[in-house]
């Protein structure tokens, strides 16, 4: 009888704060679409003239930047008076396997030209996160006249590090995967990320069970888990190029990488640069960004370091208290 009563108490607690997953705390409009890709414009009344475009990684969904109000980087930017735009890379299907990295970089250019035309500004702030930052750097090296400021968050540029993901990538033949599966499935990619720290993953679920009455913890868990398992596939040819030219050969940091026959010269990164890295990042550790930061000739560059991990850099309370106020101030100072 007591067991039934206990189960009813737990059920009562769960129903008392049923979590409905509704990302995107800020309202936006889809203002441009091109096949898979789309451009979002967040509704606001900006105080500063220089718009900001967010390029997130194509291996995850961009709403991690606006997961819910308390941990929304987008909301922080909007509340500060910045005009925020964002690219959504969509969900590739098998028929999209022939997409190339150049298609992603070209769409950044399409979006920036669209924003320039709508706002009348000749250049913008480009904010890249994870592999979206890699794309942002490639784009900025080729189109430095259109990028007034470059913000890089957990940016992988030096791919020869000793972290687990890199070591795995070095021993994968992406051509066999793309020929067999068409694309790299998001589920398979996601499992590899989760297995980087399997013990920590197991403890996370045990912690949820042990703290089922903690409303904030349960909300954080459900929002994060929904985002983690909402993983798009990576087009087969993009996956091949990413692993062979970036991971295996490390072509970007060594100056050998070309896009449509044009060499990506990091010496072209002369605009103001803000690099935000996380000390406990097990996907893109600091050493993936620091050699790039030291190499570029920009005379206006700043490094912000969080004591969190790859995603905690965006959604942790401490990052929102310590890192993002500094980052937003940096952006504002260069957006007037």
C-alpha cells in the first residue's frame, strides 16, 4: 500500500510541472529561403546600426542560442539593442548528399547581402558558433570587406588536437559512410558525441531521477535532451570534405584549404575579433581556437574564457552572468 502511495506522490509531482518543449523564446520572421536553408530575423527595435548574423553549426539546431528565456543569448543581444539575424541550415535528406561546404558559405554571403540591402549597412557583425564559426572564418577570409566584426564561439580551426572526437575522426573513412548511407545520420553523429563521456552521461540521468522534485533541474534536462536528440544529418559530400580536409589534413590552420579554387588566407582576418572559448569543452577544446587567435593579424582582438563546456558556454547560468555581459558589451562598442 505504501509503495502505491509513493508512486502516486511521484506521479503527482510530475503532473504538477509537466514540461512542454517550446524553444525559441524570441519572436522571429523567416525572411529568406533557399531549398534547405533559411534566414531568420528576430523582431526588435534595435538601438545600434550594425546588424548581427548568427551562423550556428549545421550538425545541430540553432535554437540552442534561444532555448528558453533565462538562458537565451539571442534575448540578451536583443535586449541590448542589437539587430539579430540567424541562419537555419535545415534538415538534409538523402537527396541533399551532393551539397558542398561551398554551398553553406555561399548562403552566408546571400544572407549578408540580403541584410545589407535591408539595413543599408555595408558590413555586419558575423557571429559563428562551433562549425558555424568555421564557416564564418572561411567566409570572412574571402569577404573581409562585408564583415565589420567577427565573433567566434567554440570555434574549431586547428583540428589536430588530442581530444577524443578528433582521434575518432582521424580514423574514420567518411567516403565509405557517405557511399553506404548517403549522408552522415544525425543519430549516429549524436551517439559519438554522447559516448565521449559515457559515465557522465549515465550520471546525468541518475541525477534527474534523484531530483525529480526540482522543477528547474527537470526543465533544464528536458529542454537540453530535446535539443541534443534533434540532430540533422550532414550531407554526404560535406561530411567527406569536413573530415578529409579539416580533420585529416588540417588544411585551414595550415593555409592549404581552398574553396572554389580560392585559398583561405587567415591573414585576411584583420577585422575586430572576439573569441569565446570554454575550458571544459570536450568537443572543441581551447587548443582548436587558440592557434588561430594567435595567428591572425587583427589588431583588435579579445579572448573570453568560460569554465564551462561546449554547450554550457551558451546555456549555463554562470556564463550568462560572467561571459555574455562582456561579449555583448564588446559587440555594442563596435556596432555604433
